[in-house]
């Protein structure tokens, strides 16, 4: 469990001095801020960021209502459903859940990460296929242009040789791009099957997505 936590941890991105507006600082609803931060899965250090944000307004946070409300917000965050959602979205986990809820949260989070990784592979395969198609089309256009140039009757032998060499390179690059596209297609089909399998496996547990 500790190893899994260390791998998944990375902390949520903190907004530093932008965590609270001047109006929010002056309003001083520290219970509301704590509940919101707990529900969002922010670490305890989030209060330090609020303190920095509010220092310019001469306002200091009240930790008592903040942490009491944060604990209530964490009850909404530290659930298997939320763990799966956070993992599926590729969000980091800041080790905020108590030991008991953390076990179920992390198990669901790991399931969500599987879905996220499969989706990333599918997106990458689709991007690779699009890139390969574009390269193949570009090389094909360039090759046709060289073929047109070769029809020029005023070309000397050296010019023809250079154009033929260029044409051969373009055709070779086009073939390589087409082959890259085939490999991307295979990867895309594999990723699609993986995504479908994971949805079939986890859909009844966490709901569709």
C-alpha cells in the first residue's frame, strides 16, 4: 500500500497566491473554504497557500473551523467512486485520505488509472495515424511534383539524375509513412479493445463514462 501511494502521489497543482481572492479573504468563511478544499482533495498545506493569498489583505486564516470542515469535505472525496474518477481523469493524489477510506479510494484510483492509460494509448494511436496519413499525403504530392518536373524536355542528364534520386527518396518516405499508419491502426484497434474491456469490467462497479 505504501509503495502504491508513493507511486501515485505527486500532489495536486497549487495555485499559490491565487488560491483565494481578496473578497474571499475579507469574507473569512474558513469553514466553507475548508470544506471545499477537502472535497477537492487538497492537502493540508492548502491553508498555507490561503494564508499567503490573504496576507496582502491583512487577513489570517482560522485553522479551527477550516480543518473541521475540511475533514467533512474529505468524506465526500475519499470514496471509491471519486477515486475512480480522479484516476480516470489522470489527476494526482495528495495522500489526504485516512487509512481506512484510503484503501478503497486507492484501489478504485488504480482502476481509474488503467482506464486513463488505455485512453491515452488510444489517443496517441489516433494521433500517430493522423500524422502518418499527413506525411504520406505530403510525400505523395511532392513526388507528383517531381514527376512533373522530370517531363521537362530541357533537363540535362545531371538534373534528371538529381530529380530521380529525390523522387526515390520521396517514394521511400511515403512507403514508410504508410507502414507507420498501418502500425498505428493496429495500436488503435488494440487500444479500442482495451478501453471496451475496461468499460465492460468497471462499468457495473463505477458507472459508465
